[in-house]
C-alpha cells in the first residue's frame, strides 16, 4: 500500500469502527478480527492491541 492510501484507510477504518460500536454490532467476532487486521496492515498496532484487549470473545483467527 502506498502512504496516502494507508492514511486514508486508517482514518476511515477508525470512523467505521466507531459507528459499529455505536450501533452495538461490535459483539461479532468476525468484525473485530477484520478491524484488527486492518489496523495492523495500516501500521496502527496500538489500535489493534487495544481492540484485541477489549474483545469480549476471541476465536482461533483472533
């Protein structure tokens, strides 16, 4: 990924994640896993770790 795409993706991933939390759809393990992956790919390891630490459930993919 180039730098401009990475910055755009990281910003929008955080915004989408906030919306998902607001509508209480955050209990889905699949969604958490996708955001951990997205944050990691964008170099946002602090956000990925925070999300991992606050997950109510984890599966083998987490």
